[in-house]
C-alpha cells in the first residue's frame, strides 16, 4: 500500500493468489478475476503518473479520479481479505455473513460471482471517468515556477544573521587550513541539515567573507530537478564572465566539464555547490571541480546526510538555534530589538518559539505572520494554535510550507506513505521505531516488491526509517532520556548504536497533517473535537480509513458516525481510555494501537473477537491482570505488544495471564511482553510461528523457548527467578534455536549459566549481555563460533580479565559494533587498556563504546576502520590524563563523544583535544555526566 496507489500494491498479489490458490472458485469466476487484475494494473500505472506530479500542479478532476480509485482499491481489498480469511477458517459456508455496502452479495466462500460483478461494475465506471479526464502525461500542467526561495538568504545582510557565528568560525578555520594535501577528504566540507535551518545562509556568509582569499570562486544552486548543463555554464560565467559570456550553446556536458577543469588547473579556488538533493547530481558536478589543489575548497549544502557522506570530506551537521538565539531572532524581526519582548507577550512567545524548535525559517515566518496581528496575547495565542492545526493562510506561511514540501515531493512513493503515517502522532510525541515499523507492516506499506534476497521486511522497514532520518524529515532521539513503561529512565541509543526512536519537528508535523487531510490519509481528532489540518468542502470524507484520537471526547453514537468507522483500517488512541469507540464498529481493522491508555482493562476490549483482519495490537499501560479469552479469535494477528502492563496510576508492573485461547494465534510472529503467566495447559512452545519474543524469564517460559525453532530475535528479562536454577534449561533452549540472529539477556543474571555452553546458534549476529559483570570469558565467543556476529555488548570484571580476551574479541571477523564495559578497576591503577594493531584485529569495527575508569590507548593503525568512538570515563582526570589516548592513531575516526566525570575532568578533556590535528573529520563533544 502506498499514497500513490492506495491498496493496489497489496491487492494485486492477492488476486494472483486467488487464481492459483485452493479456493475452489467457480469456473467463470477466474476469468472475472483475470479481467479485474488487468484493469487494476492499468489504473495503477495511471496513478503512478498522477503521483509523480506535485499536488498543487494537478488538475482538480484528476485529483478526484485518483482519490476514487484509491478508495475503490481499499474496498476491494477488504472484500478479498474477508473472503480469503473465511475460506481458510474452516467454517461452514452457511455461516458466512453479508459484508457491508458494495459487497453484500458475497454469500459463501465458494460463490463470489455476485461480488465480482459488483466490483467490475464499479471499476468500469471509474475507468470511463479516467478516459473522460485523459489521465496521461499531459494531465499535470506545471504552474508558473516560483522565485528561488534561497535568494533571500543570499542577499541578507551580515548584521541580520543571528546564531551562525559559532559554526561560521569553526568552518572558516577549516576552509583556510592548507597542509599541502590535495586529497578530496581535506578539500570538501558538506553542510547538512533540515530544510530552513540556514544552510544556504551559512554557506553564503562564508563565501562572501572568504572569496577574496582565493584566485577564483563560484556559488551555484543545484535544486531538486537540476539542469546540469545550465549549472556548469553558470560556473564558467562566474569564474570568468568576460571569457565565457558567449558560451557555445551546443556544448555538451563533457565539453563544459573540460572547460572548467582547464580553467581551474593550478588555481586556488572556492566553490559552493548549494542545495544538492541527489548523489547523481553531485557525481556529475564533482568531475568539474574534483581536482582541487593548492588549498582549494568546496562547500556542499544538502538536506540528505547520505549525499553529504557520499561527497566525501568533512560533514558539518547544522543544529537548531539555541533558546537565546531563537528569542533574539524573533524579537529582531517583530520588535526590531534583540531582546525586548513585552511582559504580557512573553508567555505566548515562549510557546511559539518552542513550536519553531530553533529553525530560523519557522521563527522568521511566524514573526512575519504576527507582525500583521494586534500585539496582545489573545491574538498571538490564536495564531499559535491555528498554525498547529494548519489553518493559517498567509504568504509567508505558504512559502515556508513550499520549502518543506520540496523534501516531501522528492520522496519515493513508499516513503511518502510512511512519512504521512506519522501524522497520527501528537506534537512532541516520542515515537518508537519498532512500533512504527510494525504499523507499516500491518498496513502493507512494506511489501515484497523490491525486497532484496535475504532481507526481511523488518529490515526494509528499518531502512525506510533511516532514510527519513537521513533526509532530515524526522529527528533521531539519541540523547534525550525518557520514562519507559516500566518506570525506568532509558536512552534511545540502544546497545547496538542504532537510533530506536524519533520525533517529528512541529513544522514538518503541520505539513504532513495538511497533506494527510488533502490525501484523505489519516483523520485526527484533538481533545476539543477539532480535526488537524485545513478542511475544504471536497476534503470531507464519507469514509475514514485511519483514525487517530488525542484525548478526544468525540461521540460515535450516531448511525452516520458508525458508518464512517466501518471502513477504518487503523486506529491509534492517545490518552482517555473512554474515547475508544466500540470495537464492533470496525469490520476491517488491521491496526489497533492504544498508547498511554491509563486505566484500561479487558472490558475496554469487548468485541475484540470481531477484528478478524487485525494484524497489529498494542496495549500500552494495560491495567487488567489477564487478556480476554476472545483474543484467540484474532486469526490474522502478527504482532502483539503489551510491554509496560502495570497497575493504574503506578509504574509498578504486574503479571498478565495469557488464556488458553492464546494458542490459536497461529500467525503470531512477534510477541513483546513483560511479566506473563501462562494458563494451565497453555504451552508457549506450541507457538511455532513466533520469530521475535521479548518476555520475562520463568521456569516454564525458559523450558518452552527451546521449542520455538523459528525465533530470530529473543530478549529475556531475568527478574526474581534464581537463574542458577535455570542453568540447564537456559543452555538447552538457546542451543536449540538454530535460526536465532539476536540474543539479548537482561537483569540479575550472573551469566555463569551460559559461560560454559558448548555451542551457540551459528547465525547469531547480535549479542547483548549488558547488565552483569562476567567473572570468566565465555569460551564460545571466538571467531569460529561467531563468524557472523556484527554487534556485541558485554560487561567484564577487570579482576578476571586476561590478555587474550581482547584478542579474541579483535578476531571476530564481522564485528562492526562493540560496547565494552570494564568494572571494578582500582582508581590507583595506572595501567591503560592498550588496543594493538594487528593484521586481522577489529578488521570490520565501525563503532566502539567503552565504559570504565581505565583509559584506553590506541596504537598506530589500531581499529583501522573505526568511525565513531564513545568513551565514558568513570574517574577524575588530572592534566595529562589524556596524553596517551592517541586518537590521532585512529585513522578513520569521524566522530567521538567523551563523557567526563566532573567539571575539572571536562576541562582536562577540552585542553587535551583542542589541538587535535584532524578536526575536519572529527567532532568532539565533552559533556558532564548527570
């Protein structure tokens, strides 16, 4: 399923399955399905053409037609899914009930001729309208091209620039450095960040100040759909307008590149390549400027981190403005003063600035909007709320939306769909990556169409998530602490170094809320009953496909409201447990995601058995002590997440009883639970389809896990059970899981239970044992038994550490991420942990996290491919305490983070690293530990 084609991408394979599957179709029905399949493929191709054009450039009739096709695809898929489920359900044909509206002739699982006829009638009507509206390459007629939005940044006075002095000083130092090297690594600096952060402003400020120090210079903008030849001609004109004022218009790309190379040969030049969107554009332009010698410098600006890294050289990530700089910019724009906000407007000003999130474009746009309003808190508060709802009409607001829309328009169809799905979340909501991906999977946003061989759909979902981060459309939550459902503080950089949560910037959320309304994608009701986004007459939907409620009091008692809900495929609820509509209203629901629903119990899940198509069920803060018996009726359920079940108004978790009917969930792939109690006779080991399991250890659970031979991911949390009593069961169960890829063992386990295992699953890729300190080194951690291991988190007792232990870690051939914790190191110990160079030592390692009061020391050539280093130093440092750290011996290092013990240690770190020779490729952060 994607935003361009509705349910077509998942529907078409299902029609193919009907033709070849054992559904005992009537003789004439197969021909009807083949005809339907052919017609829908044609419609899908037309929808792709429509979707390739920005929404504001589409003819209104074409928009209506595309919307009708998408809506029809949902209805057809609902009918096909219901039919296929009934056929596989082994129920008597006479028990099959009528489906709603269009498909009420669908009487038995062997006779679908009537419903196929109705479907074809509808499809033909829509197809006729396509012919009438001529949906082809000419259906979308571009409007007049807007003036480049970056021109304002190009001509802004230096005195008006706020908050760029620090990044400007840092980059100026790098741009003026020249060590005689002609390597591309030292000549290129990429500035990367979210749209509106001020990348062009910063690059232009650097350009204007430094260009006189170079023999030649140029500043060109690439944009989303670049004319490469025009850009190359522009470079020539800026290099020497007189010589190239009469460029031969017949020159091809190669000739233009050769002319630029010839001109720049033996010249020291400064070149700014602004607003690069795609690697392909950079790959062509760099051919003209890549031979940068004599201290020549190239500045690239981009919203896409992948493009920045592809360009090579240093990457400078733009940060939002600080609170003080944000306030100064706002006041300068609206009051013509650096910090002179009237007292009665201070409160609402802070709310507005929080929403702007330090993005200069958002601050300037909002200030321009407020400049035309009366200066009182009531009026300003109205503007603040209207921007959140997407209701404000203003030229400056429209300009900001267009700038942000460029990033959206550049997305492929599948990423547009995934991004719009985030419109269901409230402002400032911390969004779990796993929950997000499970929702995408359940709705069919991730399909097999482009899946590489050997890659799971879950991994494809992670790549989608990462790409949205790289394109600066969602914000990775890497350092913020939060309260998890178990009441503990966590950080969302997990032990594998990956980001496991994100937020959506308020301005992006406002954009996707509006796009979601225009595309009839998600319907969101707030606490006051208002919908997000600006609604027009044509945007009022007869059917709701995705519903999100934010503490909403909206009533669903009327027949009209119930009718709208009958086609909902996904419902997400934040807060107010009583706002859950009756589940009997949802006949085709795939996703039921209940977040922060304090006080929820099993009575709120009445009619759960009606949700026969449900694939993903999340019960946040589940208060009842047992799951309802009706959960066994969820024949399509693939993911169940009840992490964080706890008593009402408490962080204390409690056990949840799984009923006997739980064993009927034969399609369940993922079970994420905490403390559970299995009903008498319920055998967890019978859930043969399970591939991912997170659960608290009990004797029964540990014994049963060994029967789950399809498990890929296993996370066991050890609680009150005495683990030494489980030793034999733990070893036996783990050794039987031959398909296991991820193993995570947590809390109160001495690890003596697994240290002497004779074998481990040979395909193990990620191993986490972060909570206890081993008094012996596991014999099975070696290059022969763990040849595929890419990620390892381990804690060792220094007293028992032997010289060969680190060597055995270094020999792991595939290890890319290592989190090593050494405990019980005496503060009086002067010895350092020396990381040696070796032919095969840490050959693949990219990330190293080290926690200890012992300092590491890196020998020349150690960890040759290490890019990211994280040190947490648990002792006070004196001057000279970092002299033997030798970071310069890590030749590939690009980013380091060092946590210090106290302010004095922080000063020692900053002093030791101030003259670090490789600043262009290394970012140092010195921070106090809390």
